[in-house]
């Protein structure tokens, strides 16, 4: 089943004409949930332009009524994204190139970048024990800050608790050597690898006050093995 149906087909064609008239390019890759066939009501088109100039720019535009993001980058910058995003466990640029559709007229540089993207996605992540400890620290720091805020600012405490939940959920993937899912897919992806953790996240979102805090403490102990300050030392840098 093709994604090239109204209004997306017309939007893609209009965007392509705009890009070719505006930039000097090696080629274009169109990607995103629309192209993958799992679009939501607010999904946009993502178009990565491999730029033949040594500068980058990002644009958000409407084409035929469809919101579209244009990522215009030279090849060396794209390769830096591959490396840095892999290190962060969030290879979004590589995923766009590996799963997107290369538009006609692209040159060999685009084919090389697509191959490199697939190689990066196949490359496992292997955080060191100290890197994992650092990520545990980030989660616990947010949780301890929420504890402090409870006494004088419930709104701030709720925000800090939510921040701690994001860090704890992320750690569930880090400790398994897995890439981070998109934020909107986080709870579903977490349920696939750790149903108990996902259930506690849902309990947190369904409650307030002490019940919400207890849910996060249970989540922290389950995923991190700790729910407050612990000793550790970073690597020398």
C-alpha cells in the first residue's frame, strides 16, 4: 500500500519543486510516519535534503495543506548526526535515511549515506558501567528534586516527577543496550520489554499526590534498583 495518496502525494510533489528551486542538492529522502504508513492526525512529512553547499538550515512549511519539516544539511553534517545520535541512543537521522524513500534524481552520495545509516542502525550500543551510573544519577537527581519541591510547590514537584519518570524509562532501554524509542511510543515500547515498569508509569499518570509519588518510587526501585541518592564517581575526562 502506497502512502502517495491525497493530500500527501500533492504535498510531496510541491515540496520537491520548492526544494529543487531553492537549494543546490545531492538528493532528497522523504520519511516519517506518513511514509511508514502509521500516520496520526497531526503527522507531518519529514524531508531530509542532502545539501551540496557547506551550510545547513531547517524549515517548517505547509505544502498542499500538509505540515512539512525540511532538514537541509551537507553530507559531513549528516555523518556527524549519525555518530552523535548513536552515542545518545537516539539515531533519528539514521532512521530517517534507512526507512525513507529516496526521491528520483539523487546522486551516489545519497546512496552512500543511506547505506551508512543502515550500518549505524545495525551497530549495537554498549554503555559502560560508569555511563549507566551517570544515567541512573540523572533520574535520581530529578526524583530527589521532586521530593524537595513537594513541601512548597506541588506543580513543580509534579513536573520533576514526570522528568524522573522519563529518565527512568529511558534507563530501562539503556541497560538493555537498546535504542531509545520516540517519546510518543515510550510507554508502549516499555511495555514490550518490561511490563511491570510500564504498569507503574501508567499508575503514575493516573494518580496525583502521594499515590503518584509512590508509583514513581516503585518504578525507580524496579528499574534502577535505588530511589534516592547513591555514591558514584564519574570517569576522568
